[in-house]
């Protein structure tokens, strides 16, 4: 048996998390993906299989690096504003197999500060 890579281990953790976390129409799922240079977040209704809104640090009007904590805070705040405009007040947080630490935690905290209930 070959040793699993970090990405394969993260995907296993993410599948394990997704067994219990499920987004509904009343409370959709906030999913986070983190790459080396950027961070991406989207709010998903799993019942319909539709992305309701999204934000990421690779957008054209984004002026900060998504590979750091400040970028993650701005993405979280931007996503919360878009969610509130679409009438979404409460979400289920899906950390995507990443530790709730650093950029992932700061994205969630910034979304909470803007009024989104996680």
C-alpha cells in the first residue's frame, strides 16, 4: 500500500464530515476551499444542488492576497454581505476537511461579524 498524500487525507476527512453536514433550503451549507494562493467560499443548497452565492480572493475586484488571513477575512465578509442580500441569514459551516484554524477560522469569524449565523 502506498502512503496517502496530504490532499488524499483531506478528501477522506471531507467525505467523513459531509456524511453529517447537509445544507437545506432553510439553512444552506457554507463550503470552504483553500489553495496556496487563494481561498474560496460558497453557500450551497444541497437539496436542489444549487450554489446560492459565492466569494473568493481571485475575483477581479479583490485587492488582497487570498493566501493570508486578511484575504480570508475579506472573503468571509463579502460572502456574508451577498448571502444577506439573497435573504440567507443562517448557514451550516463546512470546513472542507481543513482544521478550523487560521484562514478557515478567520473567514468564518468575518462572516459572523457581518451578521451571518453559523
